[in-house]
C-alpha cells in the first residue's frame, strides 16, 4: 500500500483549570480512521470508517493527593478488517499519593482501576461471552537520587477479552519494574 493510503486523524483540546488553587488537566480527544473497517453485522460492508472520542481529567487535590478519570468510546458497529475483538467504551479512574505523607518526598504511589465494555454488535455477530474486562494497577515510584527512579508495578486483568481470550476466564497478572 501507499504511505498515505490509510490515514488516521486525531485532535485534542487541552484545558488547564485551577481547582482548589491546584493544577489540573481536562482533555477532549476525537479521532477518525479511514482504514477499512467492516460492520460486525454485515460483513459485505467492509469499506467503513472508524471514529471515536475520549475525555481525560486529572487534578491535584492537595500537596499529597491527585486523582484522574478517563473515558473513551469508539463506533461499536465496525472493526478494523482482520480484528476479532471489539470494544465500545472504557473508563478508568485512580489516585496518586506523594511520598511526603510518609517522609519520602520524591516517591509516588499510584492506584488505578479500569473497566472495558465490548460492543453489542460484536457479541451478536460472534456469538461469544464477551463480558466486560476489568483492570487494576498498583505502582510505587522510588526516587533513588536526583537522576534515578525505580518503579515496581503490578497489573491484574479479570475476564481478559471478556472471557473470550485463549486462557478463558483466568485472570492475567503482570509484575514489572521500570527504571528511569
């Protein structure tokens, strides 16, 4: 294919409000993909476009606590040709605590929960369980010195692919460490 034959357009508006005299971010995102998508319930319609939108909000509440919320939606009636799974919308929320609470000013603890929902058209076309999927993430960012941080991370996914993953309904857990 040609370099510009499958275009993806995205735009974002970012507003930086001050709530409680604290920094925050409010982002609105929209996107359009002209890559060929197929309708879940009519495979003969394979030249469709995909589109979606999202919103993201994060806010410092005080010197030690910050919160966030994210939401995203995409056209549930189509999927990229060749894909075998389709989400309609997802949300996540979480908090971040600064280490100043326990005497480690440079450290940060984070907790996040997410939930993803499959599209009705996907479930109807594939005759699959396709329940929602849940995510949990915990991390701790340790400031070793002014140049190095280490972040142990734990992630868990319940009902991967809505119970339609290769391992069925088993939870997936991921342990990791990131250095910066």
